[in-house]
C-alpha cells in the first residue's frame, strides 16, 4: 500500500448548524511526488466507479471515519468534498478549529498501484483520503499501509506446476531465513515482532536461493483467504481483503486460471485437501452437506461396492444407465 502526501489544494471550509464541509484536491495530476512518481489523469476512475474512499484522520482505520466523502477526477486532479458532523467531538474540538485557522492543511491518499509505466501511475485502487499533520520527514509519507499489513505485489517468478506436492511446513523453514522473507507472504502484521510468525498467506518458497511463487501455495492461500473472511469474524478489513484478492487474482492470471472467487478448477481440486475443497465449494454457494457428499463420492471411486452406501450405489447405477442411453443414441444416429 502506498500513501501520497500533499497540501490541500484550493481548499474551502464551510459550516452550518450540523456539519462542516471541506472541499479541495487530494491529488494533482501530472505533478511529481516526493518519491518521483506521477499520477496520471484517469488513474482513479475505475476505482471510483465501484466505490467512494473513506475519509479518515491520519490513516487510522482502527477508528470510524471522520466524515463522508465524494470524489471525482477533473482535468486538474482528484477533487473531493467531505461532510463532517459537528456532533463528533474529534471533528468539532480538534480538527475543525485547526482547519479554520489554516494550521491543518495536509492531505494524504491511501492507494495501491495497479498499473504503471516507469514513474507514471496509470491505474490505482483508491482506499481512503486522510487529513494529516505535515510530517517532519517528507519521505516518510510515502510508505506502506501499516493499518492493513498487506504486502505490495512483489511480482515473484512463478514455478512450474510440478511442485503440486509442495509442503508448507518445509517451505516455512526455508523462507524464514531468507533476507526478503516478507515478500513470500501476502500479509504481515506491522505491529508484530518482525518474523514469519507475524505473516499469513504464504505463496512462495526458496528455489536456488530465490523467492519463487509456487502454484500450489497460491491456490492454498486463496482458499485460506476465503476461510479467513468467515472464521476471523471480520478481523481483515474490507480494504485488506480487496488488496489480497487482487494480488491472488494477478497470480491466478499468470497461472492461466480463472479467479478463485468465480470458479473451482480441477487443477485447484488436485492441490487442495478435503477440508480446503469443502471450504472452496461452500464459498461458491454449495451447502455443507452437498460439499461433503461430493468429496466422499470422489474418495469412493474405486472402492469395493460393499463399502458404498445405498444412495451412492443408486447414483452409480443412474450414471451407468445414462451412459448406456447416450451410447445407444450415438449408434442409432450413425
């Protein structure tokens, strides 16, 4: 995740009985930022067509927004209008007085680059716009989203599918000693101790001394993300889930697989264990009982008939009858 800091361009601040209204430009197109990057016009259009960003104080996603914001792009930059409630004590007692006297004039956008050409950012996912203090070190404003913990897309080389029987425990033992081990994961807790125990969604292993994305690991990480959205009770923010899923979709595309949220391929089935298969089928809308029945049916293939229950025996007989009917129709047509 990236942040871009700038002054509030062409700022206007107004108030009525219940709200404060702040408008201005959160980003200026064609302007070189402190890291040498240039955001081009249209970079946020696709993101804004799906949702508005949040309006926060100091990138603090652990707290509720300080207002509601609307954004659009014009020829000059990313223009916004934010409405903040006077009933919010932080807004009323701390933020508004500083805006009124011009002491608070910094804004920072939280985004993730999706497409670039050199230093030009052509497409980005916009997550939030924050009012911020001017930092003592201007370079410190261009950094990761500490509140999200999502790693930047590392563009790791991808191994062949011969690593189908990849072992996560053995991979962790190799990855933990690599100097760039965090790039082997999609998520690392920024408040943790700084080792592999703080990281989740392992997608890589060390091959010939180099971090390399493993197809089996990518598939398992995608399934783990689906499970985490349910089992962790919302501990992953919606912004983090979007960013993680986007990383996985990009790796899936390199594997020439459809996004995991839309299909369940045989390649994935062969890699996953039964509990992971069940989780994937349930995220696609299948009931728990049906998912279990399909997995059990797959295991029963090749077993002696006496091990099969009456329902499975009946299903097999039905399949045989359908096959016989199809063959008969083919013979008749010829």
